[in-house]
């Protein structure tokens, strides 16, 4: 559908859940992507696993922060590390179905009035939506 998409993943505090998510991601994502794994306040085991992923894979960037991160901050920091043509925002607790990313890309690219699509579980409030649009606008929205 398009070039590579950067998938920004907000990582929670459950390594088993993250590993299950990563397995789903690889099984159900059929378009080119890179991952930016955004973790904050996670235990040492999760930090070590994230660093190992970063070291082992060219398509993974793991970012581990000691302090708390708001959703808006995750978006801003993740977009700053994005190299893809599009950006997808997900959390590690969503269930991904076959072709999920291609469907999101389709909706985004099909309607020139859209600048942001995301899986519903990422329920953003108005302030966070504004932060996402502000972070994405300079790089990913095109003149009509």
C-alpha cells in the first residue's frame, strides 16, 4: 500500500504480554514496518529484553525511560525516532488481527481529509489527540 510504516508501541509493565504482542505483530503484519518500543518504569527483566530486541533487529528501536510518560509524550518521543512514511500507534495490550496494519493504512490513504487513524483501544482524550496531530503534522500530513 505504501512504504514502511513506523509502529510506535507503548510498552506496559508485563513482559509476557509484550512477548505475546510481538508474536501477534509478526504473525499478523503483512506490510513493511519498523518498531519503536516506548517503555517507561519497567522492571530490569523487561529492560534487558527490550535492549536485546534492539541489538538483534535492525527494524527495532527500544527506548526505555525511568520516569513516567504521558501518552502525548510517548507519541512525541516515538515520532522523533520514526523513519517510516506512516506512523501507527498501538499499545502492547491490543489484540491484532490478520492484516490489521494494511487496513489502517487503507483508511488513512483512501481519504485525503484524514491525518490520523489508530486502533480503537488507544482511546485518546482531546489533549492527547491534539498532541498527536501536532507531532505528526510536520512530517506526515500532505498539502491537499
